[in-house]
């Protein structure tokens, strides 16, 4: 087992520094419920977009909160957590497989080799490159954590069934099943799979299984109530899953015919692995009839085996039951194909491969399985290199799936983050061409055009994003910023207000709206918006700054002082906050601290006139004309017609002499 762990760590060692990517951002970095790791109620019931990966999955959210408590936002901690979960699941799989090979229906053929066969199954499953998306992509902890609870549910049942008094093990199994329901919807099949296992390997018949363990199965079935509650409370994962998600069940089912056969192909030849397959569906039955016939044949064989060959029936039903929640007729609109869905189902083909090799080669199958495991580990390590940077991952995705508009969009964002505006604009243009009604590429193109100084074109891009998604808060906020800069004050206020209305927890929009309210003479309303922005995002220095200005407008200098101090604490290079803080301190006759604030403001922004003026006059007042003189000379060059500066400079020169 130690060797297995060492090999798995070698395969994943290069994944620990991969950045947060794609859905990691809303689910972890922007997830307000994770700010306080001790706020259990908020963590278990996060007020978050229903389409986020943690929505309706409280244990996934709790695991990220625990990660944050241990390692903050250091990405290695989240990767280490994912690897640990995967490793524990692999160890449980080893025990489940080993104990299953010792069960009476199969012990005659496999019992003597139960240990090496179980090890081979666990090693191939742990190291297979198809697992990388579930382990290296942080947010897909939802899949691996659910897999851990699923395997624990089955393992504890096996132990309970073998024990003379297995009540405690059955209780562990029930609790694990409940935890799985709180982790991901795929867990729905666990009670059925355990019952089938009991019938195939332990009790021999459904009647006997039910008669011996009726309270246990009633307990497992009761865990479905939690899953139903979570599904209802998340409103079908924010409308991204279910029959109202914009894709018909028939079209989705046809797409899954292609997907499942492709997954099986990747088991035997794991290339190409694609991070994001997009949202495309097949055009009709004519495109996938061979795959549909194959799956119908496998389904028919499974149904026959379920009654005539219970062991093989269990194998077939388990595979389809594990895939059914995401790969059947119930649409998942955000991704019609995804490799992480094979996390647990991969167990079935791996078991068949190991048993097939054992039947063909006997003991010689062990070194073959070892070689296959080594090859899988090497390929996993190679695949993890693609996760090193967002730009590399999305470049790989675009190369393998060039018609995926979302991949082009995210590659454009990665290029934008690197400052490569031309490449970013090119990929965003491709994304818009492939998915013209998707609001995100239009919004992101607006960011680039703003950076390039093409403000009218940027406004048009934000407006287009709003046309396709009137609730796009960021587009409203950014459009309002440009309108405000252009002097279209009333229009800016409308969009600021809309941004706050559609996304009340959008701290930056509340801050911008507060600034607009302050500029239009509504200081009390401005203060309310800025203070809410501070509550939502305490590290938002600009919100503290604007709140301080609103307090000054309301004649509350003591509160303003607190906000300015907070602004410079969370953002020490905020020159304007240093200047305003210096002015307030000077009004309170705290001369030395005020002087220090003006000095810092000037150091941060050499061309910032207001703090340099205050600094020069204060130095002159303190009888330090030699120090004041260079500041006044610089001010005189900038403001040659200012008589007050000219007079002060003359005094400084005279005093210096």
C-alpha cells in the first residue's frame, strides 16, 4: 500500500501548483460563504448561483471551507486535498475488490489471487489518466469525494454482512450514503447498487437480502430524502440541469450514446483527453446509430445477466447506474460530455481488464498489470502538465476541440491575463463567431477594448452582452463606468442600479454605485452602498475610501478617519487614501502623522499635486524651508500661474538662505 501511494504521488506530484481555473473561481475564490470557516450554517447553505459546482452540494462546500482554514488561498492545499481524497478512495477500492474476490460466488476462481487482483484494480484505477480531470481540476472534488463516500458505503456493507453482528458497520454504511447524497447527485444509485451486490455476492436472492436486512435498506433509501431536498433547494442547479435546461431529453440521450462509447474508448486508449467538450449535441440518430446499437446491445445483455448471471448483471447495472444521473436522458446543459463522469464508472472496465488478463495469462498477468499501471501513471503525469497554466490548458482544449466557443473564450481570457491583447481579441472573436448569442465573449471583448482605449466599441460590446443576458451584472457595472467617464451621468446611474439589483452581493458594483451617488449629491445613500460593499468584501480598499468620502460629506470625520485608515491598511499603495487621511489628521492637529501620510502619497504618485502641495506648505509652516523648497519648485513648474505657490516658493528660498 505504501508503494501504491508513492507511485500515485509521483503521478500527481506536478499537479500541486496548477492554478485555480474556470469553475474554481466562482466555486472557491468568489464564494462568499467560504470567508468564515466557522460559519457552518452559511457554508452548508451558501447563497450562490445555482449553476456553481458547490450549489446543492453542502459537503463539497464544507471541504473547501476546511481547505481555506488550513491553507488560505494557497492552491497547493486544495490540490493536496483532492489527491488525499483520491488516494483514500483507491485504498477503499482495493479492499472492496479484494473482499469481493473472496465472496463465495467467485472465490473458487479468484479467491486465491484476491490480494494481487485487488491491488491491480486499485492501481490501474488510481493511475489512469482519465482520472486527472476529477483530481487535478480542483472543483471536481465533487466527483472524487462522492466516489469516496460511495465506496465507503459499499465497503462498510461488505464488512457488516461478513460480521457476526454487523450493526455498527451497517450504521457506517448508512452515514456514508447520507454524506454522499450531500456531495453529488450520482450517489442516488448507491442504495440500488448495494442491494444488487447483496443479491449477487452475499444473500443470493433479492428476497433473502430484503428479509435479512430490511431496516438497513430502509435506512439507505431514506437518504434519498436529503438528495431530493438539496435538488429542490438548488432549483435544478440553477436551471442548468433537468428538462427545463434548454436541451430536449432525446437530443441529450443521443449525445450520450456518443459520449459513453467515447469514454469507453478512452479507457483503452486515453487520447485525446479534452478538458471541456462544450455544450454541443448531436444532430440526430443518423449520427450515432452505431453507438446507440452497441449500447442497446450492452443494455440487453445486462438485463439478461441480471436475472440469469447475477454477478455479471451486477457489473453491468453498476456501470450504467453510475453514469445514468449525468449520461442518460436528463440534460446537463452546461456540459453535454465530461471526462470526470467516468471517475467511479471506470472501476467496471478496469475490473474486466484485470480479470481478462488473469484468465488469459494467470500469474503472468501481474507484471502485465504492473506495466500498464506504470504506463498509466506516466500518462497521468504528462496530462497534469497541461494544467500548469490556464493558457496551456485552454490552448490544448482549443487544439483538440476547435469548434468549442467556450474554450476559445477562456483561452482569450488567459491571453488577456498575460497582457497579450491581440491574441485575446482573436480568440474572443472566434468565440463570438461560434456562439454569437453567448453573453460572456461579448463582455470579455469589452474588457479588451477598454484596455485598448476603444471606449465606444467597448460600450457596444457590453451592451451586446446585456442584450443576450439582461442580468449580466458585470456588464452593467462596466458599461456604467464608461458612461460615467463619458459624462452620461444619468445612464450610468441606471446601469449601476441594475447591477446591484440583479446581483446584490456584487461588492465592486455597490462601490461604483456608491461613488456615483456621492458624485450626484446623495451622500447618505452612497455611504449605505459603500458600507455594504465593505461588508461583502472587506479587502476592497476603494469601498473604504468612498465610504470615508461619504462620511466627510455627511459631517462625520471620525468615521471617515476609520475608513481611510482601513483603505491604506488593505492597500498600502493607495495614494489618494493616504492624502485624505493626511488631511483629516491635520485637521485633528496630529501634525507628524499627517506629514507622514503626505510623504507617502507623494512617494507613491510623484505627479499627485494635492498631497505635494499640502506637504510643501506644512513643511514651510514647521520651519523647514529647505525641505519645502524642492516640492514648491516642482509645483511651480506644474502650476506657474498659481500666486500662492509663487509666494510660498519665495519664502522657502529666502528661508533656506
